[in-house]
C-alpha cells in the first residue's frame, strides 16, 4: 500500500504537484495548512480523496479507499488476466492486469471484473466477479 500526497494543480489540465509518499497503512505526513489530494494505492485499486489540513491542529483522516480483493484459483493455471467487467463500445473488456502466480490475490476497486485463467496460451476458463469494498471475492475457475 502506498499513499501519495499531492497539491492540486492551479489550472485544469495541469498535473498535481507531488509532495510526499509513504508505504504504510497509517502514514504520517508533516504538512503546512492547505488543501491536498491523497492518492491511495493497493494492488491495482486506487482512490483520490481530498484532504484539508488546518493550521495548529492535528488532522486525522480516515479514508475509505473503496478497495476489495479478487481471490481466484484454477487447477493447472500458469497465469491470470484481469479485465474490466463492462464491455467497451467495441465489445471488448479492457485489460487491467496479468499475474503469473498459481493463484490470484489482487486488490482492486469495488466493481465488476472479468478474470481469465490460462495454462500457457490455452484458456482454462473465465468468470465475471463482483468485488465489494472491504470484502474478498473468491472464485474458482472453471
């Protein structure tokens, strides 16, 4: 897990200014008063809550990153492919991640995902999975 603190860009279309990064579940930042964006990342899940620091006060922020886990196992699998659960205009599901582990355990934003299991180049099977924030969605393929 990582948390980036960024200062919002002054103008639309510009990049936010990076301030600091911590790799902890309870990061502590020493920041001057102002408005910031926290970029919380876990696996391929990501959240961008706004934060305001007030002068002379300790600002404690509890962030619901809206992230859950996909846990998948398929006998004989050598890789897994994770795609969006919703098809795009061309009828395909957008690619998000490939894992070469014998089991898949991946943090993602809440939502629907299509998981494919492969043995080499051969597709073992695929399943659509709905992930809820703070929950582990376990599936077996096929």
